[in-house]
């Protein structure tokens, strides 16, 4: 390892590819019998699923998928040792299909078990204990209705398990696949939870009001005995807590709470890719631990046996426990850890023998000693609301009067958290201070923090970003003449608001798959999503079918203020984006070009809502590097053609 450079000696420039190529290894899972390890690693320039014996190395592994068009991100073991399954869409259109891999014949092509029509997709899958080779699969084979099917892995035959004719209702099953609860989003935006009895009877257990749950009540998880429902609820608190609701009586019992902290629900929004809210034991589904939001994520252990396992795992890394899998005996474990400078460390641990070893690091070529620490900071907004944020400063230089990039997360009902950020590390390596702000509306920081965003798109939500950047200037970190803004999705909207509402504040901006017209954005969302928007977009922004609300939405839309843009702008868009359609970017770019305002525009024909293929990520971030270097004055590495010319 090299030492951290001293002041005035910034580290060498790290290649863009080293930050934005696919990780060397990712998302490990141990097999149910504890004898094999599955994980993602590149082949053919795309992430594939690999399988090896638990004692073997990567050189001994077998690549069991062969997708040359798009990398695989989500896969899982089944309870039949012959089959492994994964999800795949087409060029980012998010019409996810479920594919089966035969581990006894990995050279055979994967089989599409869900040959759905366009506009339909798989939403989730679960095994059924006692029925090996069978999955419960949730999908909208009827485009407007999300139903559950029993899927035979060997034959691919799908049988209706639970059909629902109300698109706002979902069924929750116990471990045996029996319907025991339902959840319904009412027209007013509240959530109604009902107990379902074996004889067909039902009882409403509770109704919780809606605006504080813009992405739904998360998590929603049936207890292993089927007699309780675990929900993330505020109750009479400002903190999101894990609560058990009794199937028979409706009695609510707080299972896990941490004063001043919310449950970490990001994992519920991206299952399998991010750490879960509730860690459970394989096989019996018993709760092991719960994850909370903090300056660094906080793990609260619930299970006495897992307390011993967790103590042993915690010795393996000074990061925070990330994803976790075990064999059915609960003795053999594979754990990843979240860390700001050592991304994706994965370890094997055998609780029976005490044996442990590192399996891999996701980006083993990156030297942690030259990466930048991500520091939690709390910034006061102008109205006194606390804005939990993260500041990443370049190493090796005095942290004063630096060019600053405000990086805005998407959602907006998501949040930035402590851990490795390829974007923050890339920008810090180029000499920028990076500020990631959990502006009002970000979930994870209490009920009040979330609901204070109602009606504040383009208003106080934007003010929070200005206040945070101003704080960085006042602290001496940032040069007020060299502030840039970057964001994806909602963050792209925030970047466009930044250069329209406050056209003189930012010296450069990057809009990545961002919204320019709030009304058009909502009208072009996939039809099946609209019944779920009562307590999110309709509540926070408005209904474009109501003329007065549409007028307000347009007043908050960058497209109606595009004539104010004079800030250098880079726009990036996926042609197959079904969330923020290409017209959202086309219209901004066309308007600027009609006025003769320079704007760089990148359209990836094989991408959707964000770039998944590494060559597109690298292309985008090389363009960002040029853009920010020209307008903010950060460092820039020679691009390959320039390097060749120099040579």
C-alpha cells in the first residue's frame, strides 16, 4: 500500500475505467447446502453469474450465464440444487424476465421462464419451503394487474396462485405460500392492512396515513409463524420503527427502534442489490438483525445466536455489514461490508470451526490509501431544518477554496449514505470537493424531514441545495465561483432547476436522465404505476389532469424556464428509459440549441434509466471530466486518443 500523499501532493490520477468499469466481483451468495459460492464477475465485457466450490478460487469457477448484450445484476439460488435463476431486461426497458440456469449443464442457454408481452415484467420471486423446484413469482402478465404465480422451474409452467383485480392491493404470503395479509393504498393515499383468514374472512387491522410513506410502508414482511406482520411505522414518533402487527388482534408491538434514527429501507427498494432492512435466517425466516440510518449505518442485532456470529463477522472489517447469506444450518456465512474506501469486501465465515477468510474485493485494483474519506456533516437549512449530508474532500491538498460539485440523489424519496461512491471518489481524485445533501423529502431522517417537501419541488428542496453549497463556501472548503451541480433522475431535475431558478449560482451542470417537465413526466410513466402515486407524486407535486395543479407543475418545471439557462450544461439520457422518457432531455437540448446555447448531449441507444453497460458509464464520466475541468478547473486525465497522440 502507498502512503497517503502529504499536503500539496495530490495522488496520481486514477483512470476513469478504474471507477466505472464493472467490479471485479460482486453480490456473493452461498448455496443453501453451504458447498458452493455464486457471485457476479465480468466476461464478454458484461457481468455474468459464476459458481465455484466454497473452498475454490475464481480460476476454478464456472461461468453459468452468457449474456453478451447486458450485464446481469439480480440472481438467486433456488432450493433445488440444479437450478439458479436471474432477472434480465432488454436494453434498460425494465421489462424484467426470469431466466433459469441448469447448473448440471451450464453450457446450455438460459431458459426464459416468463416470456411476457411488452409492458409486463417480473416484480419478485420467493422459494416455497417443502416444494423444491417451485417459485412464487409476482408479475403483471395482465399489464394493469400484478398477480402471483406458482412457477415450476423444470417445466416453466406458471399457475395462478393469487389473482388480484384491484391494482392498489397486494397480497402477503406466509412461508408456505398461504395468503395471510393484504395491503391496499386508498384513494386518499393511506395504507390499509387486512388480516386474511383461511375460511375466506378478513379484518382490517390498521390504516396508516400516507404522505409520510411516499414509497409505501417499508418493509412489509410476514413473520415466520404467519401470525404477525412486520411493518416500518412511525406511530406516535418522528422515527421510523419496526413494528409487529398481530394477525388476530391487530395489536402493535415495537420490535426494533433507535431514538433519533429511522429504519434503513433502501434495501426494500432494491432487494438483493442493497443491504436489507431486516436480516433473516435462511430456511426459517427468523429475524437476525435490523439496519438503521446513521452517519454510518447502524446494525441492531435481535437474535441471540446471531449475536455470536455478528461479533465474529465484525472482526473481519471496520466497515458496516452489508449483504449477508448463510447455508440452511446457519453455520456457514458469506458477508459483504460497506466502506467508503474499501468497496465490496466479501468474507467467508464458518461458525462451527471459526474459520474465516476474505473472498474478494469488488475493486481490488483501487488503493484505499489514495481514496478520500466520506465524512458525515449536518448542515442547517435557512428554516432551521437539519440536512444530514456527506462531504468528500480530495486527499493531498489543502481543503480550502476548492471547486465543489453538489451531487444530488434521485428519488427524490431516497437518500445518500456512508459508503463507497464511485462518483464521489472520481470527482475527489480530480480535485473537487463533493457534497451529497439529504435535502428535505429524502427518506431516512424522520417523518418531518420527509413531509416538509410537500409542494416544495423547485422551492425549498432547491433552497436546501443552495444552503448546503453556501455552507461549504462559508466553511472555507469551496470557491464560490467554481460550484457545479450533478444529478440523476430527480437529481437531474434538481440540476436543471439549479441552472434555471438560480442561473448565476452554478458554474457548470450535469443532468443525467433528469425530469424537465413535471406534467409530461407523470403522464408518461408506465400505466401500471399510476394507481400507486396517490401519496407520492400526486401528493407532493400535483395531478397533471387538474388544470390548476398542472399550471403549478409547469411553473416548477425547467422546460418553462429554459430561456434562463446560460450555465454550461451536459445532458445524458438512455433511449429506452421508461421512467424519464427521452423527450424530457430532447426538449431541453432542442430549446437550448435553437437559442444557440452550447450543450453537450449524450444519448445511449442501449440504455434505460441510468447506464448499466460499462462502456456507456465510461463515456459519460469522461465527458463529465472534460466538462467540469473546463468550467470548474479540476484535474483531467488524458483520454486514450490524447494519450496515444502524446506517446
